[in-house]
C-alpha cells in the first residue's frame, strides 16, 4: 500500500463517545471477517449467509462486497496491481471505521496480495481481524464461472484477471480455512459462526434468548435450503 504524509495543518479531532461505548450500546464485540479467495470461490455467498445468521441473532453488521464497492466508492479504480492495492487499502480503512462504530464487518474481496491483507490486519485491534480463506481451486472456480469472467479472461477480453494473468497469493495462516469442495455454503457459514462463538465474539446459542434461538434455527435453515 502507498503511504502519504498527513498535512501538518490537519489535526486529530477528539470525540466524546469512544469505540467501547459504541460497541457496548450494540451489546457485541466488533470484528472484521475478511473473506479472500479467487473469483467464483464463494466468498460473497458464504459471507451473505454469515450475515443472515448474525442478523437473526440480533447483531449489527455490514457486508462489504467487492463488486458492490466498485459501483460507488471505488468506481475510479481498475484492475492493475496498483489499483487492486488501493482498492484493498480503502476497504481496509472502511472496515476499521465500521469496527470503531461497533459493527461486525464482513468484507468479501479477492484481495490477491498477502502484504496488503497484512496491512489491513495491522489497521485493526489485535485479534479483531479474522482472515477467512475460501479455498476453492482455480479449476472449480473456472468451471463455475458464474459471471462468465473466466471465459472472457481466457479469450483475452479481460486483462489482469486473478488466477489467469494476475497472481493470487493464498493466505499462509488464515484464522479460518474453508474448503467449499468438501462443505456446502451453509456448512461453511456455520464454521465461521462456530469460530466467532469459540473466540467469544458471539454468545453460544444456549445463552441467546429462546425466541432469538428459535428464529435462528428456523429462518437460517429456511434461507439455506
């Protein structure tokens, strides 16, 4: 990521309400779930299911999707290595700000370079950046090709496409390693929820109100069948 010097005339403005108070108001522990993997790996699908589960548990969250962000905030960026780095930098800063507001953030981005993902990790409070590697092999992603992008990349219509003519650097030690080839999307989402419970970002189901618990079991099951 590129770094720039802050203008010395720009001073930090103190704010009365702090991050702990914002999180306490929402009765949750904020974190960022960073879903990384090839195009077509299932990042957005799994992240969407996780957010549904969080919503049904009564949690406050926001899902940042790679394509959606490029419709607005990052619409000025292309797919060169430089632009990909800037894309991740901006989303990392947004994720940090949303964390500071008390939200659980789900970011679903190819984010192909280890160094940039590590810098996003450094923006966050220790242990509150959770790297989720959606480890779908290239051949499976290309076979799925839900948006027809691999076909266009193979034909040369799209340049700098990750996995074809642009590198993807797989995580070395992700907090969560998902293998959609052996688990379906619903099961992958449950792995993420189980991780959040184990590490005390979420309460176990028996500590959730009975009505919320019933809603989670019924609605989450219904939404993934």
